[in-house]
């Protein structure tokens, strides 16, 4: 009987020993010797970039301002084309524009092109014998705002010595009127309105602002300076008599002797060319 009891006791002890050994082995497999990959958060490889899932939302590494792809204009094909207050020949004429001029294109309505004229939304006939659309490469949003401010003034009369918008430092001047501009008051106004740039009072002081741009590197939005017949034989900055905004494709926005317009640079004006300056650097 004692032998049977000892035998049973030995079997129970052996069973307990084997169970404990198996449990110990299982614990060791999960604590460091496992060949199963860790399913937790993994560190990136040394050449990987960590992201938080919002890549690009606050990325300010590229400070270049967005560039539009194209600018659209209406080219006038006949002299004395009426500019209308509405898209109808029965509407009032706000004035007339001449062959070779360009005006900004804002849309088309009832056979008319929508545009700006003397600070108003206006319309010109879209008939093929009177006008046509053309496109050119656009610049940064800031430069395009400057140019659009100028297109709003198309048709505004030229008045020599017109009161400037500000004193060259941003202080507004009394007597300024949107109904009259000369060349340098025009550039001062549109650069301030479109970009906040502070241009001085005259062509002879604006020409020393910004940075010089070689003729071969002219870019949309640059200021172009010219002499004229009365100043042609002067020297230094006293030769400077006119300023315009370059638009590209040999076109300028300016006002000279008649009214504000967009037109091609004539051969004679190129003979008067002095230099160009860039006052907005984007």
C-alpha cells in the first residue's frame, strides 16, 4: 500500500514539474526571443521622413508666390469703337477706344466683351471686325493685381502734373482724383493699390527705385523709363521723361498725352528707351 502511495506521489510531482517547465518556456518566447515581428509603432528607417498625416498643409519652405497661367485681353481692331455701359448697342456710350489698344477681358455677354473703362465695368462689341481676344503669359498674383488696377483706369484722361495719390512715403494727398493721371502718378497709384509698393513722385525719382533690369531680362510688371523729344539732349536723370509698365509681348500700360491705354511700344519710343527697374520682386 505504501508503495502505491509513493508511486502516485511521484507521478503527481512529475506532472507538476513538466507543467511548470512548459509555462516557463512560453514566458521566455514572448519576452525577447520571439521571431514574430513587433506589431507596435515602428521607427522609420534612417533615410525616411516622418509625417503626421498632414503633409503640405503648413509647408512654407517655398516662398515663391503662385503664378497665373495666362492673362486675357481684348484687342481693338478699329478706330472709334464705342465703350458701352451695358452689353447692348442701345446703352449709353462711356467713350471710345482706338485701333491697336488692348483692354482686360472679364467675360462675354450678349455679343459683347466685358472689361473696365475709367473705373467702371464696361462693354465693347465682340464682333470680329471690331475686336478680338488674345492671351499672354501671366505673372505672380501680386503683379497681376498691380496690372489690373491699371486696366481699371483705361480711358482716363492724361493731365500733366496730376496730384499724386501719396507723398512717396504712403501719406495720402488731398486733391488726388481718379479722373486724371500723368505717367508717374499712374504708376505710383497702381503699384500702391496692387502691391503696397511706395513709388516716389516723378519719373526722375522713380527711376532710382527698385533694381536695374537689363533689356534682355524684361519681365511682366517691370517699370520702363524713356526720354522724350524735349528731354532727349539732357544728361543724367534729367533725360527721363516717361514711365510705363511692361506687360510682355512688346506691350505697355501707360498714359501719355491723351489717356491711359495698353498699346505696343512703337519704334520711336524704343529709340527713347533708357532703362527698366523692378520694384516688386516676385
